[in-house]
C-alpha cells in the first residue's frame, strides 16, 4: 500500500490559461504613467506628486 504510484493527472490539471495581450494601440499612456511601480495600483495625483496607497510616490521631477 505504501508503494502505490501516484494517480495520473487529468487533462484539466495540465491545462494552461493563456491571456491575449492588449494591442499597443489600445494602451492609454496616461494610465500607464499613473500605475504604481511598487504594487501596481492606480496612484492619485496630488499637486506635484503622484501618491499610492502603499506609500510609494513620485515627485513632479520624476515623471516629467
């Protein structure tokens, strides 16, 4: 009973999920610029800084 082989994986366990990339023409550069480099969340524009909820920020000299 201890030396029984493991059951063969089913086809569902071997399936990979593929996600189609977004065409470059559809990506908004302004949206990419406001994305946090630390956590990926959307940053908030406050005066001359872009601030994220995780604490990451960019000053105006960083993103202009």
